[in-house]
């Protein structure tokens, strides 16, 4: 009979083990369900990061724009209302980059042919969400060395990134390549112009010109900075021509060959086509927008009263960065009276019968009709982006 307690204890031990095993397997499988499939199957987990870029055309400052921005009661300039309709769109991007085609040279403030805009213009650009300005263009030297240097100092005081013009050679050596780092994606930007309207710049100030030898050196130096993509914002082409000329195409081929990934053009004051070329035969992908047209100006004849903002999404996956999405937003300058300039994201306003009076709605409609036809026929793999009220 002494044997029975031993058997009974052994049996209880076995029951406890079985109970424990059932409990263990229950929690084990519950844990498995919480784990990613890549871990369960022994696969490597992929990581990806994204950055969104918005490229913006010519920021002009004609006499009527300057006069419209003056608040006589406060005795100051304020350009904020000009950008308010488009600011939410700009601010939705990680980096917004525009062409500043005026100087901030101080008084007397003047428009064409030798531009000097109030400092308030740059303040409003920053408030609207613009992060980087290209300053090399044919109006860079409109107020000589003082204008170049004062523009740089004003932009620095606002902590607005910029490139294209420099205080001196030492300044160029350290700031020529603008570095844009966000979400583990590292971009570089350079800026050049075909000329400065024949105005010679006194030393030591510098404006980047389209010198292929110097450009090749700059690109080589930039490529040593471990960039994911290299951008060149370039002032080129013939004014008011909507098809890029032979020299633009030759320069684009040169830049791509040297290692540039993205080219953004300005100067014609009208839209020119955009092209995306996917990676092929060992050649990396390429993007070029030959001209973005006017972002804001007092040029009111078709097709100079508007432009386009190019939107690019870059995605970095397992160390490789590619253009994962691309497109453009039309913009149009609404001027219902001599003292009002407002930049509209066009697709958001083209059906608006409240904000736009019939005359303006008709003008914007005509602009969109002709420019949609142009870009639909001439673009390569780059389509319009339409907005809703929530952007």
C-alpha cells in the first residue's frame, strides 16, 4: 500500500507538466502572432524614408508689386497676402525651393530693369514656407557688388538657405553646395546663371556663371559629400519661348553626364516641358524641368501670368534613393485690382465662383487650357497634380 502515494504523486506531477506545457504553447503562439512575418520567416527587415520637394519658379518684384505691398498707415511693406492662398501647399512639403529674381539691395526700391525689393519680401517668402532660394540669375548684379552682398546678408539674417551668389571666394568655398538633410536623405543643390545682363560684378563678390569647367569641378566636389541626389537650379534659355532651345538641351546632357540627378530651370518667364527618364542600361534616373515660369510678377499677358510648382517625392530604401512620385501644380497670379496680387494654386480655384470674379476666372481658365495642352503634349512621364480643399 505504500506504493499508492508514490504513484499518485507521480500522476499529479505529470498532470502539472501537461498543464504547464499547454499554457506555454498558448502564450508562445500568441507571441508569434505579434511578430512581423519577416522575423518569423527569418527575412531581413526593410527600412525606408521619404522626403518631399517642391520647386518654385521666378519670384519677381515689379514696381506695381512693390507699391501694392506698402501699408501707408503702418508705413511698412507687407507681402504676406500675396502668398497666403498658396502657403498651405508650400508648407506641406519638406523642402520648398524658389528662384529669387530680385536683389534686396535697399532703397530706392525699384522694379524692372534693375530690381531691388524691400526686405519684407524675403520675410514673407519664409513665412509662406520657402526654405531655399536660388540667387544666381540675370538680375543678380542689378545693384552691383553692394546689392549682391546685402541680399546675402539679409537672407542669412532670416536663416533662409541660398546659393548662387557669394560675398567672396572664401564664402563660395564653404557655401556653394547647399546641403539638405532630412529623414536620412541627404541632398545637395548648386545654382548657375547664363549671365547678368552685361553688368560686370566688382570683386570680391561672385555670381555663379554657366562655366562648364567650373561646373564640372563643383559637381565632382559635391559627389564627394555622400549625397543621395544632386540638384542643379539653372537660369537659362530664351525669354517667352515655351520649347527649350538647343543650348538648354546640350547643357542638360552635360549636367546629367557629370552626375547631376535633378535639373530645375528658370529665366524664360513661361512654362517649358518637364521630363522624367527612369534608370536604364546602367544609367541612373534623371529629371529635368526646363522652366517653371513665373511664380509672382506683374507680367499679365498669356502665358506669363502663371507657372508651375514641381513636386518630387524621394524614397530611400535599404540605402538606395529613387524618385518615387512626381508631378506639378499650376499656379496663377490673381490681380483683381491694381493693389492686389495673390498667388493661387490653380486647380483649387478654377471652379471657385466666389473668390474669382468672372473676368479673372476666364483669364485663369485660358491660362490653364493652353498650358495643360502644352505640358500634356511635351512632358515625359510627368503629370499634373490636382488639389482638393484639404490639399
